[in-house]
């Protein structure tokens, strides 16, 4: 049954790839995959990318634009009728005029960008850039594709009883022991279990814990599926070996889990992730560092399990037709403007350590890999503070309202200089199991943490030497050059 | 967490201790590089100048010292003789000798400065190559700053320099910054260099084809090559004197010896074909063609040696492009050169 559905799935992907290969010969297209958990900055990245390309921002490292070979960039009509359009205009207005960050994404959306450029030897061409935005929570579902209900239940329960999560999972676990999985199915029990389980997942996302590995994603961001049976299930403590009787609670839960995978997860994966040319993985390392070592390890676990699902590697002719793969993958530690630039190398080292397995695998498959510290929109300036212990390299900006640092709460109107703490030189020490390399918010020590990355308000537009004012950024041009600069040769 | 780590802190921006960075901020923080990218396209083909002591250098230095001494004594004796004959003549002789000495001193100083400048360009290229390898941010900025001061006197780069200067305070990584500088500053110079090489090659092939004696074209080829080396070096910011040109010539020859074997394979075919057809028509024409091709190759190698940045973002001029233009009939190369260089970077 699963084998057949897998084969059908592969055949579908191959057929689509074949159709697109034919189209791509005449009209080159880059499908840019923007991968990132929730709050990693996907929407801001896309908005800044489109804004910068369309208005010709300040991108010295992005060669086609810097050397003037890009004639125009325009938005094309949405290619797929069933998918909403990425609301670029609204997001740009929120970011630029209101100086607020966009709301978290609740729905999938798409945008198609046409880049008219002149190639190095003078030919006029057009490159189509397809970009997809989606709630980052949904990404957590991808690892479920390879897990049975029993495996998933056991993992969830083990996680809930361990480390920082055990304090949050109390009421769910208490309810769990009262359920008999072999009893006849009861909708009330199922709803209550799903509600408590969802509440536990929501609690894990609090800034103080900043946990990442929280599948199923639709429990956190249901989209248009709220309340449907496919979302009304929860892990159960299943007895070993015994086959549950027909009509029991565990059979019902398993059926719902399977239909969740088939109805919700698989189409999402098929539509948006199985066929990517280029990929950027946005990771909000700083939020995890804010919270503590448990959050860092949890983020690593989530990234590893997600990246396992992707097809990365340089395809030959045959594989380009039947098994398209992302040939370039960029890992970006976002919100790099929350740190002074002298600390960017350490931030990159931490991210590289976190995704070391995926980097090695991508290199083995022949994909090009790079790791950068990125700020798609740079909200701060730099400076330094002369203190007792020497000079502190700091960043200066307007903190968002209600942010706190050093026992002080900001109102969003005053500019402050923040020194966020020194990142460790040895990135490996952060990931040693059971280590408590630093204290974060999870440890409950109030303001006495080792790092404090404050969220800042978006910046004002910056006047560039020629043309319209543009959003400042850090290394967005390098990311663009890496991701599709070679397709604009 | 060890004690050496500093705690996070926040300050109001009007705090007197807060200094907003307007210009570049140089911090002594050593940068760790997690991923050292190795760009296989960029190979350091240029021979490292050996800095160690050599007997040959000693011999020639000692010899020149002796000659200078002998010359000094001869001049002194001569001036003394003049004084012995007529004091007035002696005064004139002394004045002339002093002028000659002064001019010699000026020449030597200029040579030394020229050599130092060539050394600067060499080390700049090595540093740029290292920066492209390890992506070091601070070093990248230092390289570009040095490059800007090296090209300060080039009027055709004024706008490019200004554009590059506006990016000096941006956060750009080492490799990107060096490549940005290459695209901005080297592109006009590369076009000009290509034109110089091509015109020298054409001149050589023409003179060889019409000259009556082999000795004359050998001499002409040599003089033309030295002039080309000098022009290219001046174009890329060097100011070589006579010794500087000779040193560059030696570098080019050793570079030729190192890379010759590699370069032969990719362009031998075309050389043989080009030479062969021309030689069928006339032996002298074929010889001229061959000398022209050799000059073009020499010119390309000279560009490698005199350019202050390695070829990373821009394509290296390929011999095939130049030879192709050389073999074509007159009057067509203007359009070919005007077009921005499409060529594949020569491996």
C-alpha cells in the first residue's frame, strides 16, 4: 500500500519535472525554495528581495545588477490559480511606511518575478523567478512522512518527559495516562487529548523556551483545516506488540494520523518542495541562543530532520528530468543585524556546526553550499561603547515596543545601543549533549542571561547614491549572487 | 561559560560612552573561518620571488660597486688634471661631475621607488588571492583600501573609485569585496591592456614579415616586448625604471616557463593552423604570424604579473581571442575590441 503510493508519488513528480523541463528550455525558470521555521524571517526576506530587485537597491556584490545588466524586474501574474498571491505590496508598506515587521504567515502564497537582463555576450533574456511563502510551522510536518503513528507517538512522549519541555507537558501527560488506547473510540476523548497536546506545543514556542521541533505543524498554524478530523489526534501510549482491536481509540488515531500525512503533508511537499532549483535555509539562531542550550539543541534536531527530507545535489541530464534536485543551497543565519559585524564569523560557525550533517551530505551529492550571516532588512547601525572592561562592539537601533534588556523595558521610540554578549569561539561546545554552556531565558534567571538579542523596529529607508531610496541590508546581495547570479550570466 | 565572556548590556544612545560608527571600525577580533572555500579556478600561477640570498646577486652587486668606484676615481683624477691645467676648466669639470652625480642619484632613487611599487603590487596580488581563499573581512577591506590608494592617480577610474568608496563602510565579506573591486577598477584597465597587447602583436608580425634580416626582427621583437611590458606595468599602476622592466621581464619569462606547458595544449592547434596557412602563402608571413602570436602570449603573461589583482571575477584574456583578431583581415578588430569581453576565462 505505502510502496504503491510512493511509486505513484515519484511518477507524478517525474511527470511534472518532465513537463517543466520542456518549458524551461524556452523560458528559463528558477524555483527558489525559501525554507525556514516560523519567525525565521521568510516573509521579510522575500519582501526585501523583491523590493530591492524592483527598485534597484544597493547591491554591490550582486553582479548583474551592479554592472547594470538587469534592465527591469517586474511582477508577473500569479501562475497557479489555486494559490493566493504573495501580498508584496502590503508587506512592503508595513515594513517601509509603518516600520513594523509583517505579521506571521498563516497561508501559503506565491509570487512570480520576471527579470529582464542582458547576458554577458549581449543577448536579451528573461529569467522567471518563482518564490513561495508559507507558514514555517508546516515545514515541521515533512519528517512525519517517514514515520508511522507508533514511532511518532513514542518520540513525542519521550520528548515531553525530557528536559525543559517536561514542565510544559504536565497537563497533557497527566491526561495521557488516563486514556486507554484499546478502549472503543470516543470523539470526546480524542478532542480533549488533541486540545491539551496543542496547548503544550503552543507553550513550547514561548520566547523563553523557543523550542522548534514541534510537529505536527498544522496544530500550531491550522490554516483552513481548523477543527477537521485530520487535526483531531494526539500521541497515545501504545502497548508493545499487542494488535489493537478494530474500532478502538488507537486505531482511530492512527487512521487520522495517516490521513493527515496523505491529505495535508504530501500535497504540500509535492507542490512546493520536491522540485526546487535553488534553496535558502533561513535559521533564527539568535532566538534559540536567547532561550538556552535546550532550545539550541532542539533547533538543531528540527533542522536535521527537515533537511533530511530535501533532495539536494547536482543532477545530471537524467536526474534533471526525473528527480530534480536543488543544486545550490545557502544556509543563512538571519537577523545578523542584531550583532556587531565582528561577531558574524562566530554566528556563521554556530550555524555551520548546527547543520554540519546537511552540509556534508549536500557536498557529497555535489551541491554547492555556503553559510552566511544575513539580515534581509538591516534595522541597526553599528558603534561601540567605552565601558569598564574595554570597548564593547555594539549595535544601535530602535527596539520594538515592550522589548526588555538589562532590566529595562523599551517604548519603541528611543534609540539605544545594545551589546548582546560575546558568542563563543568554539561553536562545538554549544551542542554537546547535556552541557549547559550558557544560561538563557529558559533557566529562569531573569535578566541574568549570557546573551540578549533585542528585537528592533525596521529601519528608515536609506538614500543611495543613485536612484530611489532602498532598504539597508547585510549580505542580501551575496545571497542573491549565490542563489541566482549564475543564471543571469 | 568562561570568565572572559562579556555580559550583554544596553545603553541609551545619548550616553557619552556610546560612539556611533561612521567610518570603518577596525577591531582586533580575529575572525574564525568555518568554511574555507577553495576556489579551484584561481591558481597562483605566479612564481613566488625567492627572497633568500644568492651568490649571483652578490657577484653582480660587488661588480657594480667596483665599477662605480673605478668610475669615481677616474672622474676625480680627470677633474684634478683639469685643475692642474687651468683652474677655470677645473671648476667647469667639477660642476659637470656634480650634476652627473646628482642625476645618477635621482635615477637610483627613482629605480628604488619603482621597485618598491612593483613589490607593493606583487604583495597586493598575493594578499588578494589569500583573501579570496579565506574570505577574511578585515583583510579584504585593507586590500581594497590599498588598491584605491594605488590607483589614485588614474583619471579614467575616478567614477569607479567613487562607487567603490561608497561601499567601504558596508558589511561585505572579504572575497566579495575583492571581486567587487576587481569588477569596478580592473575592467577599464583590462580593455586597455588587451588593446596594447594586440597592437604590439600586430606591429611585430608586420615588421617580421617585411624585414630583410633575421637579426633585425629579433632585435625588434625584443625591444617591442620590453616596451609592451613597460606600458602594461604603467597601465596597472606600476612605475618601473630600467631595472624594474628587466625584473618584470625575468618574472614574465619564469612565468612562461611555468605555465607554458599548460597553455600550449589549449591553443597549440590554433597556432599551428594559423601559422600553417600563413606559412603556405609565404614563409616570411608565417614567421611574422608566429612572432605576433608569441608577443600576444608574452603580453598576456605580463598582464598576469603586473595586474594588482588576480583574475577572479573577470575573465582572463585568452590567447585564442587575441590570435583570432590577429588572423582576421584588417579593419574588423575595432568592433571586436569595443564589445565587452565575452571570453571564457582561460584555465
